[in-house]
C-alpha cells in the first residue's frame, strides 16, 4: 500500500484568482489549515479556486469548509471553484449534492479559464 500524501496547503495569486492548493487528507485534524487561507481570500468580488487534485480523503468537516466559503463568497459577489481529480473525493461532493452547487473542474487550467 502506498504512503498517503503528506498534508500541505499553499496559496498563490494566478490569473486573477487566489489559488489554494491542498494535498493529503482533509479531516477534523487538518480542516482549520484549509479554512484559514480560504477565509482570508474572501472579499468583495474575490475569485477563489481550491485545487484538491492531491487530496486523498475528505470527511464532513472538510465539506463544511467549502459550504461556508461558498456562502461567504456569494454574499460578497465572489466565486468559489474546486479542482477535483480523485473519484473518491468527487463522490463525497456528489453524494451530498454539492457538485451541482459549487463548480467542480477536472483541471486547474479549466477552473482558471475566464
């Protein structure tokens, strides 16, 4: 069995968006580290893209981060897009119906396209 990806979060500005890249597992132990840079990016008209391509697991705590971020960004006329390539992580979003509320892309370039 392969070693799980180490948990990491980074943020950078790219193509007019704040891109937050997350790897590893997003759960109750790591959620705060994901929430903080997302909330810091929320502002009037903010465009936030969270790249979850290297996320191997997400629980309900992780989902909650994106529900709250989506709500806060909409209130400020901003946007939230997610990049998800793992069928396991995508299934969590589709089972909860969040995949029809929050735009999900299969590549960062697609999420950043105007």
